[in-house]
C-alpha cells in the first residue's frame, strides 16, 4: 500500500469513526445551489466554486467583533475571499457590542453578540431579523441550536441556552419562538464549555469538582473573573457543588440567591481567599503563568496561551458539568440593499469552514462542525473534536505548539464536553442588583 492509499484509508477510517457524532450534531444537508445562483445574480455577485466574490468593490462592512473573533486574520481572509472591505473593530466586552447596537446602530453593520444577553436588544427590535433561507449552512447547524440536544442528551436550559434564544416569532420579531421559524435573531458562530484553569504542577493532585475553587488548601491562590454575569456563575457552581446553596436557576438568580451567594464570597474575601479578580484575557494569563494563582476562572484560549509559554496548565472536566456560552452574528437594523446582501455573504463565509478551523485551534467549537471538518487536518480534527490522542504536534491558530503527540484535549470529545453543560451565560433579570452587589466583592478594601 503506497502513501496515498494509506492516507485515503486513514481518512475513511476517521470518517467512519466520526459518522455517529456527525449525525448527532448536524442536520441533513439540503442543497441550495439554485437559490445561491439566483441570489448571486440579484446581489451583483459572481458565483464561483468557492465563496461569493463581489463585483462591487466599493462595498465595505463594519464588523464589531468580540474578544473571541477579533483577529485581524479573520478580516483579512474574508476580504480576500469575498472581495469586499471588512472594517473590523473589537470591543472590550460583549456588553459594549450590545450597547452600541442599541445606541448607534448606523455605526456598524455586523456585530458579535452573546445569545445569553440579547433579550433586551430583541425586545427593542434593534436587529434586522435573519432569514433562515439565506443562510447556506442552515441545514447543517449543530442540533445544539436547532432543537437543544446533542446526541442522546437534552441540554440544560438554565440561563441563555442558544436554542431558546435563536428563533423569532414570525409576526412578533420582538419575541423568541419556542421552535424553528423562518427568522433568527443571530446566526450562531462559536461556542464552548468553560471550566476552571488549573496549574497541575502547583496543585499536585487531580481537580474534579467546582468546589475546589473554595478549598482552604488554595487560599490566597484562587481568582475569579471580575465580570459579574460570569464570575457569579463560576462561584455558584462551586457553592452548589460544596452543598452551601441550592439554586432554582444559577443563571437567573433571585435577589435572595444573589444575597446568599455574596454572603459566602464576601466572607471568603475577608479571609484573603482570593488573590484577585482578573479583568481581561491577558491578566488571567499573567495570574496563572506567574504561579500566583493555581486555580481560577479561565477561558480556553488563555489556557492555550499559558501552554505556549511551556507552562503546565489544564482545563479539567468537572463532575458538576461545564458553564456554556455561545456567540452569534447579528445584523444592524440600519442595513439595507447591497450592504445587507454583503452582510449575508459575510455571515455565510463565516460558517464555511476557514473561521471554524482558525478558532477551533484554540479550543472553540463551530456552529457547523461539518465545514470545520473539511478545513482541518485529520490529526487536528481527531484531537479537538473526537478527544483522540494527538498523533502530531498540535498548534495554536498562530502556529505555536500547544500539545505534543500522545496528549489529549482536556475534557475529551466535543460531545462529551458540550453535553455536560450545567448552565449558560446570561443576563439575569436582577442584573442591576447583581452589579451593585458584585462591586462590593471586586472593589479593593
């Protein structure tokens, strides 16, 4: 058997191995070639074998990105493939994106938003409803979005579950629908299952529960993210795991639940339990890389960056499950005409595979796994999505080695990680009260 035959054989074996998962996370694909040809003619675009290339070179889009997708490489690749100018701006927090979409809709065209935080923006009708029929890969979106399941698991609906925040009522675009309709609030893009960052060389034993965040053993060497809507969820997962509080819905607490949570956190603060409350990605990396913190709130790419420095850092699965989040692309309500058509082209390009593979190399998951599958090398797909041991060095989006042959991704496969979601990031009904109480914790003194 020559090398080409061996490669083909491996690919066939990999495809058979992943086939059940593919069926679990993707809907059957229905061709839209005829529709695309008609849309291309209407929009003045030329349909090639690849993405749409726009004949109108003067079209430009302002894309307000998040910390998840705010990479210049994404804007550059989109501009190269689509032939339109992408002016990318990156906000400090996802809440800034929402505020700008509400207060200055004409200053942007496409915007990253968190599914768990769009209730207000939908109620105010500050977005252009997205026509499902104009999304090329709609039929292959992960079932996480289309019916709230993954494999044989029905996912948690605590907080901003994407399935409950995807569809709009046809005759009432200011309200969410309980199931599929012709219009969506956002086009799902990237999501993940978050847990705690751990320095295994300094902790010295396995970490298997959220309650370890509260352990006296790590006093003075723990940290939480300073963002109230996320930090309090990590704290709630720890408090519930420790048996100190039982929540009706951790991601939408009552005032009494917020007060009970803050009682425990303020007590821990007075004892010097927390090293600090990190404000941004870089600070979380510094906390962990320095060794001043050994267990904390953390994002997947921050773990990746610590590893790039040659420092041991893990993102272990925890018995109580993960905290989930999901981002999507929204359309400004000020869009119309050719710019609206260009925005649809950009969203379709975003789902076509290149972005999924680029961001997937730091641990994020794409809303259309099938297109990322085509854009990744077989050994990358096996590591990131199937939970298999690496057969070659695994590199970050910028080519730095983050895992060696034989190592596995923390938490296992895509299905293992995402099916264990305990709650989703969200904007609580009592968010203003939470903000006031949370400031007592993060303010020095």
